[in-house]
C-alpha cells in the first residue's frame, strides 16, 4: 500500500487504500476498495472537521462527487499534535480509479473555516499488478 500525504494550513492528511477482493464482483463490474485516513493537527489550534468532499474517478471516465457532514457520522475535534484516524470504502465499476477532495475545517479559537486538502490517491485492484 502506498501512503499519499498532503499538508494544508498545518493539517497533514495521509491516505492509503486497499482492494477488497472478497466484497468485489468483477464479472458484474463491481470493485470494492477501502481506504484509511489519518488527519494530524500540526497547527497550534484546536480544529473541528465539519464536512467532507470527495471526487471519485474510474477508468470509464465516470466522476462521482460525494459531499456530506463530517466523516463516518462524526465531526471530530482534533487538538494540536493529535491524530484522528478513520476508515471507509468506495465501490467502482472498474478495477482502477482515484480519489481526491478536501475537508472543511473550523478553528475553534475564532470559528474561521478553511479547506484541508486530501491528497489524490489511487484505487487499484490487486490483480492489476500481476
């Protein structure tokens, strides 16, 4: 697994993805991927993750945009030097694709908001490498 990293305004986001062969149905053009996200607050301020935005592309050139409140039903507060981790998943119609996006964050000291950008990462079925 390759880990992709991007830092915005002191917030470092690391993402890695996995192909979920047991949940996939290649003959039905259904390929399941999971991904793990680590959000590290390297700023001097407490922040809260308010919203997420994902752009998901596959090799059919289909683009899906996903927006919503928080991540996995939570809007975590992350203190300076803390790390917040979560995992989620994404289905594709092809064995290869990619994701990118951002989190809308709020600094709790003054309620200013900003975007913490998520690095682009690839979703690749294991059998592609063989």
